[in-house]
C-alpha cells in the first residue's frame, strides 16, 4: 500500500473512533434524566465507597459467564490488601502460568513471563492499566522499564490462551491489566502508613466523592527504603518513588436509557533508585549475597512520567462503548557501570582469576594491589525519552440469536510510540576509594538514535451461548509501520508488517460445576524496528482442560502447547547486551513450549472462622528446536533441544489464612525451581538456585475502620541466586519485617 493511501486510511479510522461513540449521544434523554437536573449535586449521595468485589483468585468480570473465555484470572482488592505486597513479582507469582526473574529484590522493573516466554523486562506480555497500554513504548521498545506501583491497584487481571487476541500487540503469552481505584459513591478515603527494616517507609492516601453527576478521586503513594544491599565502602542502595493520580467523572444524562459518562485520569510518577546492573561472582555471593562492589557507587536511576487518559463511555442494556484518548511520557536517565575497554564484565565475573580478568576483578572491588595501576571503568548515563499515545475504542453489543445469548465485541486502536536514546560513557578510576573521571579522556557517545512506530489494531469477536456450549471466535489485525533513525550516521531502517491473528475459545458444561475448556490462537510479537533482518515472532498456541466451581470451591487443570515457527529475542541491556546490539533481534527459529497449570481455591467457613486458601502449580517445558548462534548473551550458541533460559520447570504457590472479625493470619509460600542462565549445551553454562520463600502476615482490626498489620517477608531468610543478568549473581530480598496501620472511612 502506498504511503499516502495508508495515511488516508489511518485518518479515516481515527475519525471513526470519534464518530462511533458519538452516534449514541442522541439516544434516550428520558424524562427521568431531565428531572434529575433539578435535584443536582448539592450534597454527596449516601453510600459506601466503591470497592472491587473479590473472594480470591477469580475469573475476570461476571465469572460465571466470563470463565468460558478460557484462561483468565484476577486478584481482587481483598487479596492485595491481605498481603500488602509492594513487589509485583510476589503478586503475579500467585497466578498459574506466570513466573518471574528477580533483579533488584523489590520489583522496581519487573521481569514477568507467561507460559514459557522470556521474562526479560516483561517485553513479551501486553501490559495495561485500566485497559490502556502503559509500557514506555509498547511497539518500538517493549522492554517495560516502567511498572505502576502494585500497592495502588485494586485488581490485577491476567489473561492467557485464546482470550489473548482481544489485546495486543503481544499475543504469544498473554496480557496483564492493572485496575486502579474507582471513584467512590459518597465521600470515602483511606490512609495506609508503614515502616520497617532498611528504613522502609510507605505513605498511601486516597480521598474522593461521588455526586449524581460529578465525582473525583485523588490518590498518592510514597515508597522508600535505604536498601538491603551492602555497598563496599558504605552508601545508600535504596530508592524512593512517588505516584499521584487524579480521576474525575461527569455523567451527562443520569437516568437516560443510554448513559454517557466523561472521565479523565491524570498521573505523575517519579523515582530515584541507587540500582546497578553489576552483580557478584558466585564465590563472593556465597560469602555475602547482599554485597555490592565498590565500582557501583555512582550507579543511579532517575525518571519521571506523566499520564493523561480522557475517556467517553456510552452504556445501555444492550451495548456499551468506551473510547479513550491517551498520552504517556517517560524520561529516564540511568547512570551505571557499563564495562571495561578491554574486557566483558560478564566474563570477568564468571572467570575472575583467569589471565587479565584478575586485574579487572580487583578493580571492581577497589582492591588493586599496591604498585599496580587500576583499570579504567566505563560508566555513563543511558538517557532515554519515551512517548506513547493514541486513541482506542472498544464496544460490546448484547443480543440474542433465537434462544441463544450472543455478545459481539469490537475494538480498534490507532497508536504511536517513540523511543529516543543517547548513551554516553566516561572512564573512571579509584582515587582514595572514590570514583573519579580520568583526566583528559572525553566522554564517548555509544548510542544516539530514535525508534518509532505507528500501528493500527482491530479486533472482532463473538461469544455465543448455545445451551451447555459456549464458543468464542475472534480475530485481530495488526498493521505496523516502524522506523529506526540513527542520528550518529547510518541509514534509516523501515520495518512494516501486517498480521492477522485468529483464535477460538470453547467451553462446554459437562455437568453441575464441571466444565471443559479449550482454545487455539495465533501468537504474535512484533519485530524490532532496528533490525532490517528482523522477523515477527509467530506461534500456534493450544490449550485444553477442566474447570470446576461449586459454592466456594474452585479448581482447574489446563494444559498448554505452543508451537513457534519463529521464536525471537530483542537485545536489551537488562539481558547483558552491549550498546551496539541493544534493539537488535535474534530469530531463533522453531521452538516448543508445553506445560500444565493447576489451581485450586476455597473460601470455606467453619464455626464463624474464614479459612481462605489458594494453591497454584505450573509445570513448563520450554525448548529450542533449531541450532543457531546469536549475539544476544541470553541465547548465545544454541543446540537443538536446549532448554530456553529463565523459564522455571516447576513453580508452586500456596496461600492459606485464618480470619476472624477482629484478627487474621496469612501464610504464603513460593517455590521456584532452578532456571538456566544460558542454553545448557554451552560450556560452563550457569543455573540459578532454586528458591523457596515464605511470607507471614497478621492483622488486628480496631474500631473505626482501622487496622494494624505486621508483615514478615522471607521469614526463613532464604538467600538464593535468582539471576545472573545483566552482570553477575543477584540476590532476592532478605528477611524483612514491616509494620503498618490503615484507616478508612
């Protein structure tokens, strides 16, 4: 298609976004709506604050119906508040099929995988907040260097299998949607403050009100710690982070047959974290897993982000349409150790006593013997600017075909994002235990470029109930125009792609409470804009299993089988890539991922005591089927049959609780088996440790809607190598005691 034709097509689609919901505005200004104008908002309407209803890990939405969409789960507000987690890894590990690779121990930049995909920076997952993509540049640079604070969320939804094609652009594994707090009815608010070891502190407050037409919500969170790692020579290894959100809504025609609502959401977030990519040798880790080498004393990440989402909703008994215009801007600078001019840090830490590596190793620790010159360390800022913006509309039309319930879903999104980067590095040396610039050596620019993408996404699906059988066919269209623009010389690269992604989900009610589910869909991950030889990732994904739900017991077992025609990896610094390779793509060819997800949950009551419990176990076998070589260090040289790195073969999550009206206890445990750091056929390939973490929480409810709580993270003080990426062995967080208080009205 010629470029001018595509521009006119995209313009027409954009206009359709605005016209489609507008045509419903003329409908249904009823007499009741008119009379409501006279009794408008002089005082707030009475009623409780709006809360997300959840009794545990449940299917999204109206679960008796939505469960027929195959694999979809949600953690509701009650679960999130019960465990008071700040780390999104700890929350998401409770969902079957989901696993994580820790990096900083507190989840500042999560690495999340689903059903066998590479968890590096969660780049193979569609990430959303309130149904809107929140990644810094979801198409151009999908690595999620930003992730909203999980403590601010009231619902966490995970969609897998055939239902994934309703979201995009990533459909190979699934989607995660984070729900923020809704505007209350009447006046409502709350405060949550906590403190703990390592000078941990949390201050979280929200207040809002809802009238007949107008409502608002203001929410803010401050999170901080001095850090649990021990920097050679002393220093802060912690972080602080702030997030603010303002929501407003205005109902145009209360009481009308078709109700129109205007909503706006504004957000601001910022962070300063003394985080590093530099880890330890395995031997140093065994001596002190919390140690940080002196060479990382200048490492620091700072960023700020702004968010604007403007939304129109039209709802009636038979249809609903939601249209959102959004723009998110993220600016970040990460000053950190990048390497040496004459050696790879990864190689130095794997072989610290081999040849010249000993000198580099001594330099990292600031332990160069007297009389020997220190090697120069290359340190510099990675400066990146991101823009993500677009307009999207999603509608549902509920009707009947004879005696059968039918729901048609359609969505469209026109999206543009851009990632601009300037990377520099300078030579430093130790002078009296302090890193200083080497005189006379100018800073070198290692990257100066822009990647941007314009994408049109369309989805159409149907959900038809025919007695015991429910079928849900659907298809997604992705039309992508991507461009890489090097500012430091070289030619622009253009990567265009058109992908059609069909899928089908089926649910059959065998008998009371027991149903069979199955699905098949096309998995897709866009190619990197930077690599002219890049191909999109494609797979054919199957799933089938049983689901049982009667009263307060829910259980399921689902098997999945993903056949990849072309598995890909886009190089990132978080996986250990060099600057020259960041953004380049590896086409790994055929791969096979298969496994089983099992899950059970109950909310039983015995003699007035609530006994909530949930267990999830996932088995995953993920293997390359082709032999190849790659510059991406997480792959390297691969032999057909090798296990795919950083996919745990076994993962078990367990949560049990005892709750009375005035107090409660919760115990949760996670076991994750060892993971390959690189394909095992490679010489001297490393593996992480198996990890078992037990958390305990207790709370006491006090009069006046207040509560005091205690959380002990990692009760057994388990210390494990959870990753060797980017450079060297990295620990999980140690035992961590936190005490807090909540009050709501």
